[in-house]
C-alpha cells in the first residue's frame, strides 16, 4: 500500500494523458495522495476539472498564477511530495528535463525538486528512436531518473513500435518499488497463478478448477512487504492484486514464455496449476458429437515450468517455491515432487472435493523443505500467504 505517500503527477501533452485518470484512481485506491500538474499542452487532451475531481485536489497549471504562488510557491510544491511522476513524458518534456530548462510550471518543478523522479515516455516510434531523444534519455539515466516503459504496440497515429506509455498498473508498481521500505524492498519476486487452458477446438479446452485466489493472496502479501512482484496469471476468477506487474496468459506455453521474459528474479513462487498435457491436433472448427476427432485425439507433454526454473544453470532464483495439488499422501507426494523438480520448498495442499480448496477461501498446507516438514492448520488463503511470506523474510532477510 501507499498509505500516507504523496505523489506529484506531472501530465504532459499527449493522447496518453487520458490514462492518467486511471492512474490517479489506482494511486488513491492504494492510499496515496495525488497532486496533479498539467502542462498547457496536456489541457488540449484532458481537463483540469476531471483531474481535480479524481484526485480530490487542486490542479496546478500556470507558473505565473499569482494566487497559486501566494497559496503555495512552486518551490514548495516541488518539495512536498514523496515522488514526482511524469506521465505521459513527451519528447518535448523529456528534452526540457535533459537540458535543465525551466520555462513553465512542469519543467520548473522538475528542476527544483529534491525528490525521486519517475518518467513514463509516450511518443511516436520515430520520435522515440530519434538520436536526439535517445541522447536525452541517456542524460536522464545518468542523472538518476528512472524510466517506466515505453511499451511496444499500435500508436494512436497507426504506426507500430516502441512509444506507448506504460499502463497505469505498471506505473503504480514502479512507484511502489521506488517508495517501498519493507523487508523485501529491492527483491524481485515472480509469482505464477491460476490455471492454464489447452484448446481442443475453437470453443473447448482442457483445464482445471484452480481459482487463482491463493496465488493472488501471495502476490498481495509480497507487495505489502515491499517486494517488486511480476504476477503471471492464467484464467482466474480472482482479482489482480494492486501494485503488481500483471501478465495475463492462457496456455502453458504462453506461461513458460512469460516466465522466461520475466527472469531474472530473486524469488519464484509457482502457484499456478499448469496443465501437464496439451492436444497436438487442435481442430480449427467446432467438433461435432459424431466426429471421430475425440477418439483420435493425441497429446504432447507441456514443459514443466517449475522444474525449468528450479534447474536453471544461470539465473536461477535464490529461492524457488512450488505447489503440489494432491488428493492423498501429501507428505510423500510433496516430498517426491520437491526432489524431482529441484525446488527449495513445496506447499502441498489437499484438493480433494470435500476440502473445497479449488474456488474456496481456505487452504490446508503441508510445508516441505529439504530439511524438514510441517502441517499447517486449515486457514484462509490470505493467512497462508502471510505465513509463507514471513518464512521467506526469515530465510532471506
């Protein structure tokens, strides 16, 4: 959470300025106070009124507004926040920061602040690739200013490439990381969650009953202790936790690729229920009842993602935690999985129908490490998450 933290949000003049409405909502939902500053160009895309309502705050726009200077001088405004966020940061605004210009309120605040600055670039791909912009970016990096994005995708102008502003949830995660002070501050944790779906035809798939609630609870508990969390989730009924970098996937192959791209990490917690098998001969049309397709269905084994991460020769996380969904012999089956996968800890949970774990609010865990094991009492998934995170803190901190 960002309870009590104050964010000075400087909004540049670009179509991505509309995303800042959602950014303000996310910040306030996480307990932060937000003071918006709009450039003159930003007011061509969004209105001070909308930002004032969402932030429940006065919006500042003009360097030479006498009333604003009487109420709060621009120097004080630049110093009162815990962090300064520039989103969207246009090529023009980035050039001003790089060159130390101070010819409007936004650039003056950025030059006068003594607080950490986060910049979320947004511009046309050719503007981003321009040597002038890249020189300015190097200057920002040299000055200790952190960049969030840009992302790759379709621009408002129709071109494709780097230049899209980072999503609000990504910016929120960067702010949390910048301001985090918990015992896991500076730690990158990779969490997989939910189920995967392996398609049979355009309307059917192979999956399981995993709700993703346990993985989500773990990610939330990690964020509360200051960790930077990459949260890779398959289809799930659970909400994405606040403050994580969320990556949505569908199949086991997509989850594997997302995991590879998200490494390196200090800790990996593989809570997802990944399908062991996938159909090879996926039908391009809906299979009919009298079709011979089902009797001819052939399977291939998915890559074991937990084993892949646990046995990496280079870049293996310092702590790898797996889950074992079992219906019997939790200690024996969990211990065997710990040995076969090469991970450090296993949380074996009883998913028998009478336990109501899949989709439920509680879990019963047998904790297994290389040296010992213990049976945890039945508790809510939130408490399971907190207990696990406390063990991680004891182990690594």
